[in-house]
C-alpha cells in the first residue's frame, strides 16, 4: 500500500487535518457572527455590536459566562470579529470564518 508523505499535502490541508472544526461562522447575510451552541442552534451576535475593541471585549466577557462556550469559541470569535472589521489575521482562521 502506498502511503502519501506529508510533502503531498499543502500547509492548509495539514492544518485542516489537525485543527478542530469551526465553532464560529459569519451568517449567510453577513450581519451576524454565529457561535455553535448545540448541533442545531447557532448563537447570533450582530456584527455592529462587536465593531470596536471595547464592544468585542464586552462580548468575550459575556460569552465566557455561557456554559457551552469553549476556548475555541472565544479564539474563533475574536478572529471572525477581526476579519469582519478588516484587520489582519492568520489566513487559516479567516478561512474558518
């Protein structure tokens, strides 16, 4: 059996294999950032309510009080806010948002 070497994969493909599934996304309309709360429910946060550092910090604090929020939620939420509002972020994280 022929096993492919890591050289056969791009850096993006390797990251996709080892990093967790996205738990934060931008809604189809683009007006909300959604956090996966359950398999069927995504918790919405209006983009305009997290468009400054202060507002984003408020939401991070609020979300961190939820019993279903993990460190992945917080990390991906920060990255999505940053992407939506035009700041530079790691390309892998942008692709997940």
